[in-house]
């Protein structure tokens, strides 16, 4: 199959990442993906798996763990979602190699090639089509097909370990068709409440669904009490060994560098390539995950932990992509992530922030686009006062909220109400809120119809000492990275 045919074929499957109108419990079932995997020889059973679920920090933790294992000399399969610009970003194989200190890897290194993906799809297409015709569980989704492709690819690449990030939830996620050596649970917060539940306990129950093997090892981030209790009870049910950040694993951030007290060793003066104080917690969780492999006879040396943390990259998450003006990309898709992002900006780019990241900015221009099923009010409220100028936009997906809807969450009192202007690339028309004089206000708010328009507008507004922050949705971040390439 030619690569364009492969893309078209994969796009023909239902993609629940792009749709909101479906029944979580009715439309998602592990029986469907398990049935298909059995037909193609259960490739997941040949893999040593580290499986990670949670609400925020999943991808970063996966990347950190994978790069530590790479530095330790292992070949590592890394399966993450969603992608920013290309399907192939989701399936990667990191080959063991040595990096120089503070010379991070390239974006999405080791991602499956077009030739490899085309060959896999061509090979599995008959089995997929036949299964979809006769399956009593319904047709495979995009995520299920892609997860199966990842398992087959990793098996054939004869990787030493596979690091899997769940999509949504965990219990019914396609990645949960595999059994893991170690499970990781990142911080749990409110997200996907329509599907996962409207309490932290219910959401935690879905996330903790990846804990299902008797005697497994579980490493959990620091959790709020309701989530913590669910995770502990799940571990008791399956007699899993639970280790928690904040208890058996601890970390601190003195001026000399990150300090992590792990399960096996203490590590001082660590350097993280990933931006944001919150990444320290993700790093502690990742260290716990790789150290726990010692229970299976794999001892990770201190130099690999140091080097892996120093070289890990995770595009689209607190990613500094340009200076003069500064441009930061971050897919903050819920209230907790928006709060963490706000802290990262204030800590690293305020007057008190170090000059390593460019120091203080003159004004912050926020490009914001949010999926309609997210906590729009919470995200907008958290980022509102951070921005001097706001550009609202939407990604090219049916899930995207209308920028006009987002604008309603930035209304202020008559003394500091924003000016709403519309600028489109096809013309010069603009509309200002009546009754206010532009000279009376500092903050401005613009509406755009696409990420491309938002990017062009932001660059026209920004001076060399300004900061452009792109956030709210990974779809927006992905399109922003792709525009102009």
C-alpha cells in the first residue's frame, strides 16, 4: 500500500479522540481488541511492559522512563497518544546510545517509518477487515487498530521494554489488553467527567483499572485522598506491591538541582530538560518505575537515571520552540494542567525566573483553543490574568469549541472589559465591543477561525521581548507546530 492509502485507511476507523458523542461503557470494550489480538498471535504477550495511566503528566512520565531505559542500554518501545502532526509519532523505538550531557534527543526520534507502517497495515488489513465483518463486539476503532500495530511492531523490533501510555481512562483502554510488569499512576484530577465519572473516586477507579495482575508492582504519584484510597484498595484486591511518591519515593528541588530519594538509591544534583517545576514529580515517578524493574532482575544504574532525565524530550508540553519572541507550546487540557502551566510560566519567565529560559517578558500573548468536552470555564479562569492579549482559535476537529463561546469566559467588569476584535486573513474587517475606548484597556481579545490565522496574528502583535503561549488543546499545539513548516 502506498502511504497516502495507509493514511486514508487508518482514517476510515472511528476515532473517539475526535468525537464526543459516544457511549463510553457501550462503545468501548476490551473484549474487542483482545479478540483481534488473539487472531494475530497476541504480540503483546511477548513484551515487557511498563503501563502508565493518570490525568496529567502521563506522556512526560512515559518519555522520562523511556529515555532512562535507553540510557541504560536497552531498546525501548514508546507508545503515546495523541499525536501532534503525524500518526507515526505514536509508535517509536528508542535504540540504546550515548548522549553528551545537555544535548537532548531529536523530536520523536525512532518513530516508525512510512515504509514500516505501510507494510504493517498492508499485512494486517485482511485480518482487520475480516474481524470487523464478523466481530460480535463491533468494529475496531482507530485507537484499537493502532495499538495492535504498535504491539506487532514492538515484537518484531525485539525491544527490551515497552512503555505504554493509556489513552482515556485505563480500565477499558485498548492498551489494557496487555499485561504489565509495572503500572504507573500519575496525578488524578477532574477530566472527561461525562465518560469517566463526576467524582475523583470514580475517575480514579477507571485509571486504576490497569492494575489487574496479581502480584504486580504499582508506582503512584502523590494523589488527593479520594484517588489515593481507590488506588490502595485496587492494589489490595490484586495483591499488588504499591510504592508512592511522597512516602517510599521522595523528591525536593534545592538550588543545586533536583534531588530524588528512590526505592534503591538517592540521586542528587539532577537536571531535567523538561520545563516546569511539576516535572520533578513526574521524574520521581519515572525513577520509581525504572527502579522497580530490579524486582525482575533489571538493575538501572545511577548514570542512566541522570543521563535519561537530562536528555528526555517531550514535544508540545511546556516546549520552548523559539526565542525573540519566546514561544511556548503546552497542551494543557484540564484545570489542573492549566494551573501547572501557569506556575511554569511564572517560575521560569517572570522577573524572578532565571535567564536560562530568557528571563522576564514584556507582555504575554495567549493563543487558546479548547475541545468542547473540556473544562472550558476552569481553563479560561486559570489563564485569564496571565495574559496581556488573548487570541482565541479552534483546531481543525469537530471536537473544538467555537472561539465565540470561549470569549464569554473572559468577560470583565466595565472598568477592565476586554476589547473583542475579529481579524481574518481574507480581509481587514474588525469588530470592537461598543461603549469602550481602546485607550482605556491593556488587555485585548481577538477571535480567529483557524490556528494558522492565530499564529499569523500573534507574530504580528509580538515584539522580540514578548512571549507567545499556545495552549488549551494538543490539537491546537500540533497545528501550530505544523504551520509554516
